């Protein structure tokens, strides 16, 4: 048993002792480090972390002090802050309460990313000529992200609402850590090798600059640029960025926005179709109602009466025309008949048979076969042939 044991302390008492010692001995400190995990609060205060290669410390700068800044703090900046240490008892954590903040130079991460960006851009990986259009109606959407992350759930919810018929293939990959970049690049290559999707969404939810670094690794950027399948980069929130944004065929500010972009044509087309259907139905109903309104005064009897009123005058005109035609034809026929009878009478009167019926005969010289027109045409002893209407008489001239 330990002799003279120290007095027993509660957690609150121990934390209070630590707070008093820290705040007493570190009432004013000046710290230089890289800004990370910058989180402006709705209250106007700024919460962030300062880090270097070996450690990280939380910090806060209240709204009334932020007004004096002549720049906007962003992740990756190298800052010099002056303030005091403070202990937050409920969490048992300590942080720097910043009174002043100034730029101390460019952060190591941002400098590295800028150098990598310039080098990859010089190779042409970010050229606009390499950008491929997204398919209008993708049948399958591949998602390279953490299957348990909120980003995947947001994408599934939006695609389920806007494009219920689209298949979604989750290509699981860690989205932070030292192994994340290699797996992300491998998933993109596998999707292309096996033609698993019509479009690929690569991304994750928001996070600090360090959390998003896998999406800026060269292996991921090259995999995105070399993808034959169109790629939508959706890394972090709107203010976040990664180098794969520049290599992708399209950048979305958030994973939710990426899901909306790949389903935009389908949703817009469905809206147009629904609008056209509604317009067509409205027009058809309008025309049917107008036809009903116009037909309302016309009953079956009324229609028959109107039809007869139109047809009757024409029937009368037809009957009159028929009577006139019949009369004219009868008159013409009678006239022709009379002319025919007259011609027949004239022809009959001119016929030699008609003359013979009145007692005349035809006298012919039987030797010469000539008709005797006068007594001079016959000499004594000529044999004559007399032809009355019926029979033949022979004679000899004396």
C-alpha cells in the first residue's frame, strides 16, 4: 500500500487544475502551422485546426476578431496565429483561442497540389478536347465511393427519385487513407475493362484537405483521364476541389449534384413527355367540348329536316331537268320520224316498181340488151322483151 496517497480528485477537479495551469502558463502563445479542417459556423465563429508534420491542435477565432482579417482563411494556408490556450471541460480538450491571424506563406499541401496540377496540365490531361459528353439516357451508373458513406446514399436516393429505371453499381473503395488512391484507380479501370456502366461517378462527401487528397493523387487523375466511360467527379462540398475534377468529363459540386446531372436528360425528357401528354389531353378535351357545343342544337329530326331542306330543291331541279329532257327528246323523235316518212315516200315514188304498179312496163331489145326509149330504137323484126311488174312478155317488132 502506497504511503501517504495523494488526495482523490474527481474528473471535474482534475480538468479544472489542468485548465488553470495551462491558461496560466500559456496565456499568450504564437503558433505557426497549416490551416486544416476550416469550418465557419452559422454563429459567425471560425473553427479550424493548425498542423505540421508531427501534430495538430484545434483552434477557434470568434466573430468579433474575424472582422479584422484582410483575407479569407482556406485549408492549406500557412498561418501564424496569436492567442491563448483554453480547456473545454465537457470534452476534456484544449484549443487555441485566436486573437490575431496572419498569412505565413503557402501551405505545403497546396504547394504540392499546385505543382502536380501544372505538371499534369502540361501533359494535356485536363484538355477540353478530351472531355466526353454524358449519355442522355444511361442504363447503368457506376459509383466509385465508400459503400457505407453518406455520398452513396444521397446518390441512390436521387437516382431512385429521378430515374427509377436506372441500374446502379457500387464499386467499393475507401475514400481516405494511404491505400484509397490505388483502389479508386483500380475500380475505374475495372469498370472500363468490363464495361460495367454507361457513366461513372467518382467522389465522396466533404472533409478536410487531407481527407480529399486521394482524389488528387496522380494515379487517380490518370485513371479518370484515361477512362473510356464518361466520368463525373463529385468530391466534397461546393468549396472543395481535387485534381480529378480537372481530368473528369464533368465536375459536380456535390455527390447529390452528380446524381442529378447523370439523370438530368431522363428527368427533363420525362417532364417534356408528361407536359405533352397533358397538353394533348387538354386540347382533345377542348375540341370534344367545342364539338359537343356546336352539335348541341342539332337533334336527329332537325338534322333530317336540314338535310331535306338542302336536298329538296336539288331534287326538284333534277325532276324539271328530266321532264325537259324527255319532252325535247320526244319532239326531236317525232320530227325525225316525219322526215323519215317523207324521205321514204319520196324514195318510194321514185322507185320503178311503183311506176310498174301503175301499169307501166320496161321494153328491152333482147338481142342487144338495151332499153327501148323510143320507136326509133327498134327495127322491124327485132325481138323484144317486155317486163311488166310481174312476168316477162316476148314480142317481135313489125
